[in-house]
């Protein structure tokens, strides 16, 4: 029995580097880390001004709802765009593949902040500046920028999902008399969608955090509210707590959903 364990569970036993010492060192590091985190939370809690917190809370709720709106609209549009981009990347048409490759390379190869600035400041100049017909352009510009940027990443995730489906699936469907489009719709895409879901979910989590960049184009989101409060009160910790709680309320539930789909997409995970 001891021989079997020694074959399946490699151990360390070189001087002080024994299994027991490594385990004790790991527990000590975890204890120190947890103590530091608790102390930091205590210190931050003691620095929060409850009176200011009650005063600024409504404006942060408005900013939270705005970020949620931009995320939902931008997320849905980026998924729709990503589906077309993913299909274009595997198209048999050279022109379609070239266009989608150019689109993906541009939006993955340039910073999102640069793209937002170009859209927000550049597009109105195409209409002569003052003649630009859209009021409150910062919100549509934010949605357009996030959609175009994350549509490129989702398109690549869908392309990877399609490529992960064995070629035999398409060949078997075609041998049964299905058209190329029918085989793609009924056989390949359902499997590709399932394989691409974890990557798409992770991209949506990143999309939420990318909304913090929208402050540079005058969107009154969470970090913009923090900046305004700090510039008048010089209290960084009270608004920071609200910003952190707001983002965690957005990302933690979505991360849980992503983890759930990752388990479902893993081999043998259908029954979970």
C-alpha cells in the first residue's frame, strides 16, 4: 500500500522541504494574508464617512443603473455581432474572410480607450460638428465602442467553437442529405455555441469592467461619480467603497453564471 501511494502521490523530503513543512508554511501564509485583508477592511471601514455615504448614495445608484443598461445593451449587441463575425471568419468567400479578419485585427490590436475616443470625437466631425443630429452622444458612443470591441473577441470565441467541432460532424450531416446551411444550423452551431460559451461569458465580465473607461467620454458612470465626489470632498475612501460594491454586484453574479456554464460545457458535465 505504501508503495502504491509513493507512486501516485509524489512527496518532497529534501532537508526542510518536507510535505509537513510545506503545508504549515502554506497555512501560515494564508493566515497572514487573511489577517492583512481583515485589517485593511477594518481600516477602510473606519475611514468611511457615513454621513457622506448617505448623501452620495443616490447618485451612485443612478450610475450603477446606467452601467447596467450599457452592459446589457452592449452585451447583447456584441454577441449578435460576434455571431456574424465568427461565421464570416470561416466563410468560404475570400472577400468575407478578409473583411472579418481586418475587423478583428483592428479592434483587437488597438486599445479600447483609443476606439472610444475616435468614435466619440471623430464621428460628430463627419457631420460638421454642430450639425450632428444625436443628442447626449456619449451614451450611444459608449455602446457602439463596447459593441465593436467585444464583438471582435466574441467572434473569435465563436470561430474557435466552430473549429472545435470535428469535421466528421459536417460530413455526416451532408451525407444524410442536409444542405451546408442546414448542417451548420442543426448540427455544427449547437455544438460550437456550447464550446464557445465559457469564453463568451468571460468576455462579458471584462465588458462590465471596461465600462470604467467610459469616464473619458463624459459618461456619468461609477468612476466618474467617484472623481466628482473626491474633487469636492477630498475623501477617497467613501466613494471608493461604493464603486467597489457596485462593480462586485455586477461581476460576481455573472462570474457565477459563467462558472456554471463552464461546468456544463466540460466533459461529463451535462447532468450537473
